C-alpha cells in the first residue's frame, strides 16, 4: 500500500464524496475453530463472544494481565464453532504466538494463521454500495452494519462485511490472495463512472483521524489499557473471567484519549506535548491537517480531569504553543449516524 497514488487530499476527498478502494492485504487473519473456540475467545478478548450471533462481527481488544493492550481486533462469527480474527499487520506474529501461549492443551480449538493466503480490499464511500452491487448477487441494501455474508464478488468466493475505517459507509472483502489482482482491477473498472479512486496510506490515516478510530501504536499500546483508551464499550466486566479482567475492574483511569481541533493555524503531530496553563497534561497520539475541515485535528492521551469537551488546551508545535479545543468524538460522523 503506497502512501498515495495521486495525492493525499485528492484521495481523501474522493472517499468522502464518491468512493475509495484500499489494498489492505497486509492485515492478518486467523481462523479459530473447534468445540471450545467460543470459550477460548471468551478468555482472551474483552468483549462478550456469547453476544455475537452467526453472520455478525464485532470489535474487541486482547489484554495482558496488567490491562495493557496486546492488539485491537475484529472477530467474525462464521459458525458456532468457527471464527475469523482480523489483527493488525505489525502484530501478526506476536498475536499468533500470544494466542498459542494461552491455549490449553485441553482446549479443543485449532488456531490457523491464514494471513499469507488471504487478500483484503476495502471499498468505502457514498457510492460503495452501488459499485459493489453490480459485482454480486447478494442484496447489499439488506446487509446491516457489522454484519457479513459469504458469497461471490465477480465470481470469486469471498466474505464481505459492512464495516470500515474511514467514517463512511462501505465494505471489507476477504478472499483468496490468488484473485487479488483480478478483483482490484475489476472494482476499479466498474467504479470508474462513480469517481472511484485507489487510496493510499496517507489518506487512510487522515480519514481515520477525522473519524477518531484508534490505531495500534498510537492510541492503543501495551502501556495503555482499553478503559484509558475510551474503549469501555467493548470491555464486558460482567462476563466470565478473561485475561486482564481483575486489573481492569480495579482501574480508575487517570488519563484518557480525547479528540481536539486547532483553534490556531498549526498541524499537530504524534508525540507533541499537550499543555494546560503551561503545565504538561499529555501528548498527541495522532495528528494531521484535515482535508475535510481544512484545519489541524488530532487525538491525545491526557489527564482525565482535563478531558472535558470544550476545554481549551495548547499544543507545543516546534517550541511554540498553539491553541486547541477538546471536541466530541468522532470529529467526523460516519454516513447515516
């Protein structure tokens, strides 16, 4: 995935107004199967696998015993005894090893790393449904957000979900890697009349920051727990034991992730200090110039007592302080919300 195909702003605006196609083949996928697959997942993730029906996906994290985040993941329930876990590309080997370490020899569960044979394309934007509908018999209008179907796209067997990482409506397509070039070219050809553009890593990042989606290594690390990261909605403390539960039960976060936008002209970047009344209160975790709002925006990890919406803060940009304001997440509300 290149940083850009044409330029970041053009690709960003195309996704917001028309459609964008992302090559996400670098992501990792594991199949988790067997009689004890659900019980195993219940032990290693924070969300409640018992609430997930067949044909639906949900977001979760895996935690260390101290509550720090191993990785953020998506889980797809294909059957009662078959799940697909999607993990971050940089964490594939680490995550697989960690899962295997926590698998008891008594567990009737098989974990298979299918990353090298699985391709993944994301089609996002207001025209995404019309473009993809011409390539599949499945009625996409019936597919709800976070649900998926197994069928064919341009004759290729695929799992298609209605999720995304941009704040727009769209789809994620998983299929055999041998068909990657075929589907990439076909979707671009069909989408040409709708203004579809291939999208690089640069616009993927500006889109996700506007939508306030966390990125592992930025808002999520093994030093930040999910309650500090603002992910309490996927931490089900009332379910059975899971790794990190005891620590999270005792956690009263003194820091948290917030969104902000710049009140003065300046571009915030990762690791820039955040100040209040000339005192350090945190650090920028992600920052960019927003192509949609044409000003600097970002997310920061700051003291919880300074995290109120509307609070004025300062960002230290090259040893000069610039005014900013904490705003409600997401900065950009996804289509239909």
